[in-house]
């Protein structure tokens, strides 16, 4: 959240930077984050399961992960600056408008997939199999977000949260379009 606030205050997420400058910065931060991730992985593979060095080497990932998140945000901002509307931007815009619902929904979906109150697949799948599930969940959420926002003004949890703040139920359904 703090990184997002910093990106907003610097103008990166407000559209005040030119696309070329955003791309350059995004690529520099991306390469830095990927480099630190690679170093962390190399160190992690050299630990032979010893927990002491594993903790020390995981510090690389603690720095790399926020760098990668910032790089993705900057590169997305550059993509938005391209001005090309198109289908992918509409999908990501819908998911962004339902960020709270998607965040909680993803937690619930993965809980149902991996823990005992659902399919109980935790520890049953290989790392590659687990990673294969992620794009499916993303595709579902992206599709669901577009579908939901065709009928409603905002996501269900966004609506609930805003209604709670206003101390009254706000309208959630979209006004019918004249047809």
C-alpha cells in the first residue's frame, strides 16, 4: 500500500509521466527484482535444506517481491498510457473496480481448493501443478468481473463496504439502458 501511495504521489499512477519514461523505469525495476529473485533462488538451492541459511537467503525475496510488484504497476501504467482501449484493458479495468471482492474471492477459492474444508489438495500437488491452478483462477476472476459489472455498479464487497461507510444501503444494480 505504501508503494502504491508513493507511486501515486510521484505522478506515476496519475498519468503525469510520459510512456517512454514509464517503460524505462519499469524495465529497470523489473530487471532489478528478477535479478534479486534469481540470486535468492541460487542461494536457496545451495542450502541443502538447512533452515538457518534458508531464512537468510529468503531475505533476497523480501526485497525482490516488492520491487517486482512496483515494476508491474509501473509497466501497467505505461500500458494504460498507450491509449489503445481494447478488450484486455476493459477486462483489467473491471477486475480493478472489483479489487476487494477479487482479493477475498481468491482467498476463498484457494482455501476451498487446498484446505480440508474443500478439496484438501494442500501437499498433494507438485509445485508445477499448483502453479497451473493460478491462471485458471485468474481467468475465472477476470471473466466474472466483466460479467458482474455488466449488471451491477460495483463488486459485492465494494458495495457492502461503501454502504457500511454511508450507513445506508446504496443502489447496486445498474440503471437499465434504454433499448
